[in-house]
C-alpha cells in the first residue's frame, strides 16, 4: 500500500521568487552577476519566465492546480530602483496580483528579501554594513504600509545562511567574496535586520487594526546522516557544520541568542522574534552523502526522512508552527519529481510536529541562479522561446494530491508504481 492522508488542516502551496520568474532589465545584483558572465548556461534573469507580464494567466493556472497558498517575493530593485524613490506603478501591480490571488482563494505569503539587492544598496556595502539596515527597514515599511491591509504573513529574509555562504564564503554568487569573516558579518547584519523588521511589521499592522500578523524568516537546513559514521572524526565535523550553517543563525534570528562569530547589532534581548519557522529543505549535504545513494541533476542527495529531522531541530530551538517554505528537485525527469513530492509529503503526513504548510518549489520553470534557466524545478513547464505554459505530469499529480487530501492507492498505482 502506498496511500497516505495529509495532516488535518495542512495547507499546500507553491513557492517562487521575483528574480526567478518575473523577468525585466532591472538594476540589481543578479543582473550585474549575469553581465559578468557568471551564469553557467548564459541565460539571464531579464527573461526568466516573464511572470511580470503574464501574472494574470499564471494566477489562473495556479488556481487550476487547486493550491491553497502561494509564496512569492517582492523585487526590491523594482519597487525602489533608486534610494528613497519608490515606483508606485510597480507597487500597484503587486497589489493587483495579491488581490487576484485572494479573490481566487489563494493565501499569499510575501517574502521581502530573496537573494537580490538593488545595486544602489550593494554599492553602499550591502549586507556587510550594519548602517545599511535602515535602508532595508525603509523598504519594509513602505511595502507593509501598501500591502498590510491585504497580506497578514511575511518572510523578512530568505535563507540568509545560503546567501552568506554562496556570496561571501564560496564566492559562487554576488558579490563573489571568499571570506569566513565576511560571511559571519553578513549573517550578523541580516539577523539584526530581521529582528528589527519583525518588530516593525507587527507595529505597522497593529496600527492598521490587525491582530493576525505572522512574521518569520526562511532558513535552509540540510540533513547530515552520511556514509562516514564509523569515523570518529565524522560526528564532530557534522556538528560544526550544522552549527555554523544553520543552528547559530537560527538561534540569533528566532530567539535573539547570538553566539560567536555572530554579533548582536540589533542589541536584542533573548526572546522570540518569529511567529513560525520557515524551513527550506532539499536533502542530504553532498559531503555527507550515503554510499550508493541516488543523485539527480543537483549536487545534493534527496533524503526524504531528513525533512522531519530538520523540522525537529527547529522545534528544539523554539517550538512554533513550521512551514516548509521550499522543497523541490531540479530534473528533466518528471517521474523523479513526482516521487520526490510523494516521498517528502509521506514523511510529513506521519510526523507529529506542528507542520502547517508545504510549499513546493517551484510553481514553474524559471531562472535558477548560477545554473541559469536550464535547471528545471517547476510543476509547470515554460517554453524558453515562446514562454508558453503547460502543466507537467508532476503538476497533475500535485493537483490530485491536494484535491484528495493525500495519495490514494489508485494515484500511487498510476503515478508512482507505474514509473518504477
């Protein structure tokens, strides 16, 4: 038997970010990174999936899948192209999209920073400079004043650990630095920005008369049950990497608990600074992969059991509702994507932790950072030439899963067993 039922009241949705889907020649860090020739397939975020123009069509397509909620991000460089100058037409566009989603019965979860900075902000030192927090807060205040009567849930910053690691330690992302000290500084500044944004958003919506505000951040956790467990040096190395990459920054942002090398620029007391945990989970870290484990087009190994283990780690830091804000696989084999979704939601369905949301990433194919447009994560295919959309078989599976509140035996036989 391969059937399972979803947890009661669990919402299923889809996730994307502005840089990955919207398109447009915008003056931001990923446009700059692309011009410097750092995208593997030579593609550009200026094209992406053309969502900025096709937003109405995309919302209707999303509704046809039956999703309950949609996580998307605001492109800071689009709404504030120059310091202190906001584009009201772009903001109006975003508000129209939010109102359409609400009208279609889709609950929005808005992310305010998702890996991309306006170049004017970057030229001031970006996230390395604590004095720049005020610019982020000005942007946050503007967007919440504009959207606060429509949107009750916000993610301040997406995956600060990935942003700092890729951009400031490994040098794979903008600005391309390779310094552990700089990475720690960026994490410290982002933690302070989140804490101050958390307070700000609650105060703004309280002033608007709302008491249903939920604010969090999204953190990427990776499982680490690997092949070298008999090596006495293995466990300490895993614990060190977990502490640096995920636990320390989570404790700082969620609870105001700062440990070295992180600095408390917010001068925050130890208390709670989030209303839910946002967990991005993709699988097993490559250096700890189990012997003989299957890999797909990406560098980490899918490890469905790890999604519950990582949720437990978050719950141990601070018991709160947990949203799986990203979970997905990039592959051109849609059968792999179907099994990936099935296996992760099957694990979640048997878990007793307070898992309230699951967002598959992504809704449609688009621009996938340094991989470019060749990395396919979507439930919906986007033709690179015409940008025509078509629902993949995995999208059909996800839609039926939502409709049936789980996977029936008939679905398992049709979509899973038939593909083995």
